[in-house]
């Protein structure tokens, strides 16, 4: 999907990564609860999956409450 290369998605993901840090400056995986130590390992997961019918609905695709930050491996579970 071209959505994941779009500026709005990249910008939102960067904001979430900056906002969702603990007191030690770590992003905690919302799936396993362990720190995400490598930048490339942090994936923005849509809790409500994106489909062709909702991808253009910003209330779903760009809603911070619908995005979990998880490890790449955890995302594949």
C-alpha cells in the first residue's frame, strides 16, 4: 500500500514514537511489553485493520488511538 509511504502516515508515526516513551526514553512494545531498542524494529500497527474501504478514512487510518507501536516480530504474530 502506498499509504505507508505517505507523509501523513510517516509524520504521525514519528509523533507517536516521540510521545510514547517511558521515563527512561524507551518505546515499550504494546504487544509483549518489552522495550523497542532499534528504530527500524518499531512498527505502527492498526488495531482496526486497514482495508480498501477505510484506508481514506482518517478516523481509522490516522487515528492515534487506533495505532499500537510494536516490535516487527510482534506485529507478525
